[in-house]
C-alpha cells in the first residue's frame, strides 16, 4: 500500500514539474524565435523579457499545479502541492547562471510565482 501511495505522489510531482518546465521552455523558445531583440541585447537578458518571463512562469506553474492535482487527486494534496512548489523554487535557486542573469528581484518574483501558481493550479482543480 505504501509503495502505491509513494508512487502516486512521485508521479504527480514528476508530471507537475514536467508540465511547468516544459511549458516555460516552449514559451521561452517561442518568444526568442519570434523576437530575439526583445529577449537579449549584448548577451544580457533584457528587463522587459524578465517581466514577461515572470508572468509566463506564473501561468506555467499554475498549469503544473493543475496537472499534479489531476494525477494526485484530493488525497495527498498537502504533500504534493507544497512538494511541487518546493521543487520548483529549489531548482530556480540552484541554477546559478540563470539566477545571475535574472537578478535577485526577478528570482524572488519567480519564487513567489511558483508558490502562487502551484496553489492556484490545485485550487482550480480541486475546488470545482
């Protein structure tokens, strides 16, 4: 029984993470392909793109939270929700190169967006 519970929790975390990061990567590649000058100037990420990235990240983490809630259901939401938010925030802070490019303000903004997005995704799915 415990193996099944842990498997569902791990699957929900994996799916939520994959959806959030996959959508964020697709958005970043799409925005860059559409307008490279909007994203970078002199090999530095531009401020308008950083704000766009903050907003896109909120939407992506909401989708990731929703996907994790779909897999997990209502049973272990107090484990999967905070676990997914912690994973997303932890990886944001672990990636030193992107953190330097983003700056502290945007790093904090994206961390708060991760928590808010995962919460919103779970609320959208579980309180219909």
